[in-house]
C-alpha cells in the first residue's frame, strides 16, 4: 500500500464482539488496516462481514474491545468528540428526518455540525446544486425517492466540508442510475482532496475505488488497490463462446472442468476464471482473453479461504451432485425439479406459455403504477423483471402472485385466470420474498413442516418432501437450528426450499440475492438453472445487472411501462450507440431508462 | 458543552416533528380530552336514580308518606311492589339494585315506637353501588323519622344520632376528585410514553446514529428532547386544567402558582422516566410496552386516583411509594379541593423532587454517545 500518503484512519488489531441471543459473536476479528488520505477506499464484503462495525469504529460510535483506532491522528477511545468535529458520516438509512423538508434537514445538520450561520446558505446552495436537489427544497424527505434520499443524506454529511467522509452502504436498495450519480459525486469530491471510506456489497463498485478493504466474516482478507488484487489473475480470465450451445449449458460444462475456478454467464458467452494462465483450448469453444475484474479476485480469494478452513456461507462442490429426488412423482403433470442430468441437450418439454399478461393496468387512486403492459412467459424460462425504483416492478409482481388485483387487463398464470381462481393459481406458485419471510424463532425443520402444511402436504408425502429439502439444500446439519441464526446464504436456501415444498410450476423470486456473498450467489443460480432445466418457470426481480444476463428473457420497466423486452442480448443491442458499441447490461439499463424518463424528469 | 445554535436546532426539529406527526398530537391533546370526557361524564362513582323496588305489603297513610318522600329523592327510582317474592325476582333479573321491604306490621310497629320495622335487600354483585344504596336508604329512613317526630311535636329518642359534615367536597361529586387525579395520568402519558416513543423512533429510523456522529453533546441531545416535551406536557396540563375548571366545574381552592409548580415538578419526573426507558428500549413497540407497564398502569391503579391507597394490602401500599403519580395525585386533589395545605404540599413535592433527581441521574449514567 502506498506509504507516501498518510493514513486518515488506522486500525490496529481491532476486535469487536456483540451479544446476540446470549452468545458472544465476533463481528470484527483483529483487523489491522489503513485508509489513505485523499483517496476513495472501498470496504467490500457480503452482509454480516463486519462492514458497518468497522464504519462505526471509525466514527467513534463503537469502541473496539481489543486494539486501537486512530482517526485523523486522534484516538477514538479518548478523543471521540474531536473526531466527530472533523468527519462526515452517513449511516445506512441516511439518517434523515422524514417529517422534515429537504431544507429543514439541511438546516438541522448545518447547526449540529456548527456551521457558521453566515456561511450556511452558500454551502447549502453549493450542495443542492451538486446533488441536483435544488428544486425539491420544500419537499419532505419522506416523500423523496430512494436515490434522492441517498443524495440528501450525503449532502447532510458534507455540510461542514469534513476531512474524512464515511459512507455506510450508500448504494443499497438504489437503482443503477442513482448509483452512478452518487459515484460521480463521490469521485468529484475525491478530486477536491477529500478522503472517503465507503462500504458496499456491490462488487462492481470496487472498480471505482482507489484502495480496497475486503472483509469476510469479520476478517480482513485483502487490503490493496484494485490492480494489485487482480494482477495475479492476468491471463486467467476468458470469455468462452460456443455457437449452437446455450450459455447455461456451456456454463455448467465449463464449471465441471478441472482448472476452472469460476464460470458465470456474461454477455454472449461464459466468463471463466482459471487457476493458472491457459493456452487457448480446443474448438468448437472459442476462448477470448479478458481483463480480470474485482469479483474474480474476490471469488478466488474465497475459494482459497475455504480450502484453508475459513468456510464461506455457501460451500459449492466442484461438481454439482445429482441428487435423486426422494419423492416418487405424486402428481404426474408436475415437473420433478432438480433431477435433470447436466448432459441434457436442452429442454425436453414443449414451450407452452405459462404466464400471459395482456394490457395489465393497476391504479392507486390517481396514480397509475402499471400502464397497460403485456408479455408472455414460456414454460422453463428464467424471466427477469428489471427497472429503477418506482418502475412498477413490485406492483406487477404482486399482481402475478395474486396478492393484488389488477384494475384492468387479463392475467393468466398456469392456465388459471387470476382473480377468478386466485387460490387455484396460487397452488402452482412458489414465492420467495425479498426478506425471505421465514419464521426466525422456528427451526429449519419446523419452517419446512409449516410451509408444507400450508400447501396441504401431509403424511408420507410431507415427510418425504422435507427429507428432500434437507438433502437437496444441504440443510441437514442445521435442521434443528433456529432459522434466524443461520448465515444469510443458508437462509436463502431455506427460503427457496420452503417455496418449493409443493413442487410449484412457477417460482417467483423477489430480489433473492441481495446481500449474500458471491459464492452463495453462484450456488443459488446453479439451483435456479437446474430448476428451469427441469421445466419450472422462474420469474425474478434483481438489482444486480449482471444477473439480468442469466435470464432467458427479460422485461425492462420504467414508470409503469415496458421499455424493452427480449433476450438479454437483444435488450443490450437496443442501447448500442456509436460511442458505446457493446454496452454492458448496466449501461443499457441506464441509457434506455434515461431516454425514456428524461422528458418526464425535465417536466417535473 | 452546550451551544445555543445546536440546542435551538434540536428543539426546532422536535417541534416540527410534533406538528407534522399526527400520533404525537394525538397523545398530547386528543387523548387527554378523550380521557377527561370519559371520566368526567361517563364514569361516576356516585349513585343517582338507582332503581329500587319498594314492597308495601299493607298500604297505610304512613307508608304512603314514606314512599312519597323516597320518590322525591334524586337518588332513587321507585318500582312499587306488593309482594316480596315479586320484588326479589326483579332483583334477580337486575331490574332493580335493591329492595325496600315495608312489612304488613310497619304502621303498627311505628305507632308503638318499636324499632326497625323494615328490611333492605341489596344486590351485592355490584359491591360499590350496594354499599352506597344501603347507606342512602338508612339515611332516608332516619330523616323521615326525624321529620315525623318534629311534625308531631315529639322528640325522637335514638341511642345516638350521627351528624355528617363533609369537608372539601360538600356535594360529594366524584368528578371533583376524579378529574384532578386524571391530570396526573395524562401528564404521565405525555411525559413518559411520548418521550420514550419518540426516542425509540430515532433509534428505529437510524437518525440517532446520524445525530451521534455529529459534534452534538450528550447534554444537548437530552435537553433537545426534554425542552419540547416539557412544553408540550405543560400545554396538555393547561388544557386539562381549563377543562376541569370550566367544563366540569371543579373548584380550585389552592393557588394556581403552586399548581403550576407542582405540575412542572411531576412532569420532570415523568420525562426522566421516559428518557430512562429510551436508554433501554430501542424500538417503539418495546418502549411503548415498558412505558405502559411501568408508568401508565401504576399511575392509573396505584396512585390513589381511583382506588384508595389506604384500603390496599400492606405490601401494595408500600409499593405505591415508588409510584410518582401517587404524590402528584395527592398534590392535585389537595390543591383543587382543600387549598394550600403546607404539610401535604411540602412532603409530596419533596418526594417528587427526589424522584426527578434519581431518574435524571440514572439516565445520565446510562447514556453514552455511543452505539455499543
């Protein structure tokens, strides 16, 4: 790490424990790290890695149980008040008063930070201009969109021009456009010499940081600038394509190959990370060398950590084991999920439509949340629903699940007209909500039993399905543990298992992967792919743009309308322009939405 | 430690939140009015128009006279019967709360000056009304005998006559002592419940974390909560006192100044309790539960506002000493109904002061400008 720049934050062997359910949990394990002056340092890691704990140590809101923290040369234990005179801190939910207007929030924080009243106006104007919140001064913070709240929170933290800015997951739950705007502001501040420590669970944001602190389960795995982390992987990363073979199939083949550490779907092919630099192998596969990115380094590091004992949340096997279903086929027309052998050349079922949506409209009073959308989902497809905050994704999703009735239009799910036979249609649906909706005080076994009973399973069939879930999702070691005590990745597996107990034809997933570590995410997608291959239709919403690539079909929504529809490739092609010939999914998303919304945004 | 700029900003923020958040307004102003109406009009511990069956087995001039006297009283509503069995059945059916039985030898016994020629049956299910009824009926009987004796120029010879003088609340209106006591309950609500809830809300929404990371001092944070809710509490108090004086016509015998001082003192205790709760409970649900169980319910039940402390079992009586509302109820009832009684006011005020100091001391010891 660059020794020329002095450190603004120095952690010396910091450990922090918490009391949870009568147990001492180690949140941060002997972390020694520095944040360099005038740079943007990213604090990366999945949920529960200890990011927030480290942030609060730096803000002197926690004292370490062991070790020392120096911030701007001051000891956090004894000089906390002085530290807080010098830093700007934005907590996870932005710390805004929802009943207060934008201007009143700014006034409050200006006074609390001791900004001289004479300078107050000018500084506020400056920040309102920076965040483009000027026109919304009189609006209450509670009525701002997620992205605007986040920018207001940032403005509040910046009022007194701090020497160090601490941002705790500023981009969580915020759409790609707002994320990009926020990063532009942060990088602009860096140019003015501000030191920034920003935590995030989005690995692609690592690319924008100067230095990276990589946390995993309370331990510091890496501490280096981005190029240093990815340098060992030079020559190990490839984009593999094979004409005539589906990307999913190619991915599962490549994943089993020795020497391949990681294989994910990307653009037209499969992104492969190898153990060591490879000579380009055999046709008909085409291997194209590409630059390594941060996520590759992280995943490799996690695999290494796993082999040296510190396990990740997910423990994927090198070869996916084919698990024979414990249940004899009870209802013959239903597909038997997760039994499909990998060698299959493609779907064996007929691609009949499973979800048909026609001119769907939903109003809430005056407000039209969904403005007459139409699309069709075929059996066995993975169908993605994308859009910025407030695009109408959740409303659409709820109507498809029968949780909300449409104002107008038709909606057929698994052949049933929703609304007329909602209960019947719901029998064919499995649903995994964003926060997993598990019963935290019930054990894994009790959760499984409860959800099976809810779907009317009983007797030997129920016992068999529970056994299947424990085996298939490798939950047996946790069978008696309360679901709230499980690591996030296992909670996600349990939620998926609960939604699959009744062998649904259609699976609805609402942002199922936010916050889980990359290995758990890969494990999750492997299962989803197997489900789709066995004929289950999967409908998914996600904030991770690279996950949109894993879908067979997707719909991009904005302000209640469908902007683009089709395969990921065709959606990306829509956004191609002379200056961006091959846009990434995120670039396509931003371009298409801005094209659509800019006249409306200007109008407001 | 304190800068005017920061404190002013915090207080202003709190007031803006109070004004814009309907739930705070509801607790501070709507709830007091609701409770005052409920207890002022709905709940009465007095007996009025109690249905009473009068069984006259053999009507004579004397019985007619007695019953006529009875029916003039506003306490009773007379249901005449001629058979005791029918009256008893009415009592069973809850049509009447009591039975007055004038036996067939009523007149004869009266003329011979023998004693107690009538019987009273009361329904003991409602013990309170039953006891009131018993007392009233005996009173009416005695009055009637006296009047009769005076009219006929005789002197009535009773072993001893009871002479009742009721001090401080001559009309014996239960409203007169319920309404002042209720003010203590209302102040507990505003002081403890509202404070505990709004601090918990700051924790829940993550604003407390943002506040703590600013240079604001702990004292400023605490004062920033104390000042607005102190003013709000005094506002609720003023509303309640106005309603007591002008709507429910409760007399104020003591001085207004002392009333304000006593209220301010009690409000500080309530705010102290609320702040102490908020250092423990960091979500609104838990804070609300704790506040209701440890402040509101004791203020209701153990303060002597409805239930007389003297008639509680000894251990419970002992427990009432740690219920701050007890001292305030005593202060309020004394100031409203009896006047400035120095001994009562001084001892109770001293108790409140001590409690305020204890709660603020504990809060100060418990609070840290940290999250762990």
